[in-house]
């Protein structure tokens, strides 16, 4: 039987959820057709759960050891390049449980993940991320990220980490296809790329075409720092977005409109126009970019051009927290956005056939009910993951918190 939730959402009085599909069947006005399963009064507000559009959840394992004063290079040296090669499935799992639990506590019911820490183990570590999402209850769009460059001039720890991430494009494609078997109603898998400094042009072409073939959004870090610009100018005589547009013009890639570009700090006006012309989307991680001293993206300029924009947090250890609400407030204050502009920072996202971020018929029943401005009840696919302000996976999350704290205490001792 369908579930009926009574309460005010916009000018609707109740929401009918198709339990079998986990989607919204209809939004209704007036009296529901039968007694509601749940009723929320005027002291509660109902809306779509938030989407975290860019995250590296395994990096939550580094929160205890990260320093807010580190720039990007120092941050990488002291966290991912220092420890990536020794990350186990257990460590990845607990770091992700911690991250996903904290996201849910902020009212985020879905997350887009970029994961490149494969460590020469096929999909073993990738499956740990998926299991963490399932155990916590968050909806996951899992970007299985290819990293196929090892810099011979890199310092030893960085080079060893890059070797642990490394997969050639053929291997990455095979592992992505194998991972499709682990999809569920709330877990979708997509190919992803790291960046121009971590991917060969062959990998870029293959990854973008693979996403088009399977109808999946492809994540790609673009111009987070000035290094990507210098690399592209030196190697291809063009800036990063110009390289992508040139590949399309030459017929080497089918389309660009399924690209989700993260950061986009060091882009020219022409690059922004090309992003708009080719229908690409952008996700901003503003607080992280500033904290690691990478710069500030011209968010309003993208919005004025009509580029679809999303908001992410990147990794928790490189940010203040994992709250999309706090991220949007920061963006609004930083760029002096109007209320209407702030609304444009929350938009629906299509997760391989499942639309999230908006409560409409046919969309995912990912619902947030707030009381006094705080999440009180959360549903993911029509299933409760929070009741009375408490996550149902609290025991799982507590065990992961204890594992991580014990891990660093043992290393310090």
C-alpha cells in the first residue's frame, strides 16, 4: 500500500509515496483519500532532502589529523599522499560511514561521490563505499574515478599514492562495468575522471564516451588550481575547457552535456561560455577551495550565463563540515546572492533515471521534515532513515567513529 504523508509542502497538503518504487506518486490538496500514515503540523516544514553534489567521503578518516591552515599542496602531502596506499577496505568503510552519517544529520539524503582510491584491488574498496552508503541509508551516485598518470618527478609518497590509484583506461572501464551489477534503487554507478593533471587524453576521451554510452553523468575535476591550466597550455596549446570543446569538434567524443565539472576556479570567460554552449554542469566546493587557498570560483558569472550549478563540500577533512545548508549560506554571503539566486543553488539532479532534489510526481521520495530549522524526520526512497531527530543507523555510525578515533590514538601512541 502507498504511504501518505500529511503536511504542508508549498501549496500541497499531502504527499503520496509509492513504497514499491520509492518515488512520489502524487502531491495532493485538501483531504487525503484515507487516513495518513504520518502527519506533520504547521510547526514542521516539508521539503526535498538536500543533495551533496561533490564529495570524497573516505577523506573523513583524516579529520583528526588535518590542519585548517594547510594549503592544497600541504594538505595533500599530509593526508592522501601520506596514507592512501595503505588504506584498507575496513578503513574506507568506516571513513565513509562517518561522512554519510554526518551528511544525513544535516538533512542530505543523497550524495555524489568521486572515488579514485582503488589501490590495485579492482572494486574491493569501491564496494566498501557502497556498503557504507547502504548501511547508513543515504542515496548514492558513485563516480568510479579513473586516474591514469603517475608523475615520475613527484616526491616518493605522492608517487606511491599515484601508483595505488593508477588504472589504465581499459581496466577502469572493465571495473566500472563490473560494478554495475551492484546497483540498487538507491545506488547508481557512473564512470568518472579525475583531472587533466591525473588523466591522459585517451582516458578523458574514453571516460566521457563511456558515460554517454551508459547515460551517466561524468564527474571531472576542472581547474581547481592553476596547474590544470598550465598543463593544458603546455600539452595542447589550449585551456582546459577549450581542450574538451576541441575534442567534441573533432568528433573524438560524442557529447559534453553529461559532464559535471567540479571547482572551475581558474576558468576564462571564454571557457565559461563554452561550458554553457555545450550544456555542461558545474559543482562548486567554495569553502574547501578557500580553505586550501586554491581561489574562489566566479559562481555568479556561471549562473548569469545559465550554466546549471550544484553545490558540494568535497572532503570533510579539507572543509569546515559536510553541511550543504552551511555551504549555500557561505556562497550566499560571499557572492551577495538574492533569495532567488539562492534558490537556483538547489536544483534537481538526475541519477541514472532517478531524479532527486525536488518533490514532484515520479521523483525520488527523499523527503526532509524540519522542526525549528533542524531535520526531524528523513526519508530516502520512502524509507525512514531519521526519526525524532535521531538517525536510525546511529549504532553503525558510533562504531565507525570509535574505529577512527582508536586508529589515530594507536598511531600516535
